C-alpha cells in the first residue's frame, strides 16, 4: 500500500468497499464507520460513499490493488456526473489514489514478465461479452504483447482460462511451449507463484485469486523467474 | 511510494539508479552510498548493484514508478543468470518490489481511463524496432483496448506521437474524435493533466515526462475526467 493511501485511511471518517477488501484494513483502522457489500452490489457501495461525502464526511472507498483498474473509480465518477445533472455536485471532492494493481505485484513475484509492452485483459464476462474478450485475446496475440489475465476463473465459469488459452493457440501467433506464469494470493496468506508453458496453463485449475501471465515471443524462463527482456542485455 | 519500498530504502546500504530517480530519494536518505548513471548506462548500473550485493551489502536499485515496467528488474535477472552460469549466484538474493507505474498514477489524475482492458506501449525505438511498435499500436486498436503510451516523444524523436496517432487513425478502428488524455510530471513539480481528442493529440507537443492515454470505443469524457466504464452504470 502506498504512503498516500495509508494517510488517507488514517484521516478519513468512513471506509467502504467489497467485503473482502474492507476486512483487510479493518484491523489497522478499527475506529471508522464501515460499510461493506458483496460482489454485484457495487453500485450500492458507491452510492453510500457519495451520500456520506454529501453529508460532509471524508470517505475512502477501498478497492483491490488499484481502484482505477477494474475498480470503482469509474463508477463513482459516473454516478457523481449523473447527480451533477440533477442537483449539482454538492461540494463533493474526489481524488483517485493510484495503487499497485495485481498485474504489477504478481509480476514482481515472477520476476519481470511485463518489462516490455503488455496488455491486461479480464476473463470475467459478467460485464463484458465473451466475444469481445476473445477479440482482445486474439489482438493481443497478434500484437505480440505480454498478456496479464485477471479473473481467469470463477465458480460459475471454471472453463474460461482453458477457452482463453485455446483462442491464443488458435491465433497462430503462439505455440504450447510459450512461457507462462501465475501468481496466487499475492501479498496474502498462501502466496505462491509458478512458471509453466501455455499448454500446461490450459489445464491449470486457476481460481479467482489467481493472476495469469502469458509471455510475448521474447519472454524467457530464467531459473525460477519469468523475464521479458527490453533488449538491454543484447 | 509503497511502505515496502520505503522500508527497503531505510534498511539498505547502497542506492543506485538513473540520475533523475536517484535525486528524488537522496534527500530522504542522505547517508547511503549512491551510484547514479545517465540513460544508456543501464547495464553499468546493474553491474555495480550486483557487485555491491556480492560484497554482502544491501542494495536498492531505484527505477521510476515500477522497476518491472520498462525498468531494470529484467536486466538484473538476466545479468545474474549469466553470472550464475560462470560462477554461481554467490549468495545474491533478489527481490523485485512492485510500485505504481506511470500508467496507473497518470490514470488516477485523469479519472479512470484504464478501468477496463488496456494495453501499454512504449514509443521509444531505442530498444524496439519501430515496425514492431506500429504492429502493437494497430493490434491494440483492433482489440479496442484503452491504450497507455510511455515515452511518447524525445529530443531525438519529436514526431513519434504523431506517427503513432496516424497508425491508430489508419487502422480504421478509431476516428479523430476518440477521447484521449495525458498526464505530465506525475507526482512532481509542474504536474498537469489534460483531456483532448485523438486529432488534437496528434499535434500535441508531448515530451519525455508525458504519459498518454487513448480511450477505447467505450471511453467517455465526464467533465474534466476521462472514464472507461466497466458496465456497472448500465
């Protein structure tokens, strides 16, 4: 966590977020007003935060690594703008505080898989049609990006990672021996990382706490590390 | 800066890095051994760090936002591996500490331009052939990613941003009215952000302290913010 975020948490009145993330900070700052909602209750969470801010309270919305990457920063801005049309922004001041998203913290565990151009794609089709996800996977393969996958699997979609690997293999731009890696429970109990081939990744039982890395054509396995060179070594 | 990095700086013996970044931390930790080299002396810097570590000293290599994103983590790993072939790793222990890369800190200034799938591309052709950069730009446009550009211009290549915008426009996947933004001197004196169209970006005099954002087809301008919705609002 950045110093800037720690300071915001230390100075605020209310902390709101997805249940799992709120529980990660509650121990550090027990004497705050808390509001936590489960998955699919994102809008409710944001509206609560905006309502408290309108009352003049200082609210921190806790997301995962970075609130701007598959986080709530966008929805809060959309809801504030919608309100603005109706009754003015009511003196609500918003700051988005950047953080270390899982793409970066998982990459650090593996070595340097994202050290050259890369693409980040979520495999969750809850908010994005699967056809668009497939289109992005194929384009990322064509562009020879290193690829980081969020939400590679979930209870309701255990086969998404396998389907994604099949799209990449069918693209013709990579083979089963492409260097891949994954990081799980990053920065939490049970943290682990693993390097494997794309063929092995296709059959790996990833879960929703896993972040997946697919190398570019330049990515190499160096011992227990996954490295995409920038060319300095050459 | 994360707590983890501050702690590493507080506990280390030596701090090494690109001159500009070293100067940003020297004031905080004046009583360390410092070694700074200019651009193009990356390898020298890494070798110095490894040599000090082999002597049993604790060394922090300071990169920009995240040492794993266009940073030195990969080169250090490559050099350590090369040494390992010759004489063993000599007890050098390496940890990559993730940080907030400019893509994320600049995005926070602009709102939430990277809140859905995105691609990160450097326009520097010092280490990557320009043809490969063009291929990645075209693929990112085809995949309808939000795009973040690093190194949009430099003294020796003032026209790279214009050439990149032309590639995107020629791709047929975006028009001149595509929502774009940029952040400059992020977290430093002279920090600024700006939202504009792709047509305006094409003629913008970006410099090497500028990070550029090109929206996906879903990205919208909301007041002074740039937001790529995830779909929660719909």
